[in-house]
């Protein structure tokens, strides 16, 4: 299970895991409307729908997700308390998210079976002696230094431009698709002195 909580699998932890496995709370990405269109009743399948990731123990991915939405889902997953699991219904794997704990077709019978299996997996694997950290790349911010006259000059440390000698200025970059890209620059307004 990718989102287990750190701990020895003691009798108490097994009892807690069993209770968690019976109380499945799903945060749905992109939203329950996609499941409704496919004729899948999430609550009838055995999960309660919650409005924030912080109240969920299941990240429910419904249908194919474009990269931007998958990156947002990764942020939601990072906000969920452990133990947490990912259930993918008709979704392809995404480089932004850990591998789904359970995958199933977006059909009522398949979803009901997947939810039952998910409850057992949560009950059995809620606590583990080895857990993996998850930090979505979209939240990884790095400071780069760039020349204001020669934007192709980018360094990881302060210094001077090798072309014109100007001091490099800092800018933030975020990881996207495995590469660091410039974050939204701060806007500065120079109103100057009145003429």
C-alpha cells in the first residue's frame, strides 16, 4: 500500500486498520459528475464522499486526467492524512501520482468489487514499518539565478553574467513534467515621479 502510516502491525493497529477499512471516505477527482454519467453510484458502492482531501482516506480518480488535473490530484493526495489509498476508475497511470492501489473499470459491478477489495487492503496495510514519502513535483520550488539581459544564462547560485557581467537575479522555478520551469514572476509596477 503506497500510503500506509508508519507503525508496527500490532493488534491495536490491526483493529484501527479494520475500522478504517470500513470507513472509506473518498475525495473525487475530477468530480462525482463523471461517475454519475457512467451510472456509478459511489455511495452505494460503499464510500462516503467528502469535500476536502484532509477528510479523505481514498483518492478516487475517475476517468482520464489531463496533466494539469493529475498534478492537482497529486497535491490533494499529499494533503490526505495517512493511511491513504488511490482507487483509479477508468484512469491511466500518471507520472504525477504514485501507482494506484486498486484499478477498475468505470462500471457499477467493477466498482463495487474494487471498493470491497480496497477496504480489505486498507484494513491489512494501514500500518507498515516502511513507508515512502510523497512530495509532488508541482510543489518543489527551486531558486535559480538569471541574467536580466541574457535570459539564457541560468545558474543555481548567485553570480555574474559571463556575457555582460551584470549581477544575476533570483527567480523561482517549479518542477513540471520532470523539468524545472520558471514560476510565475512577481509583478512590479514602477509608477515613477509625476511628469
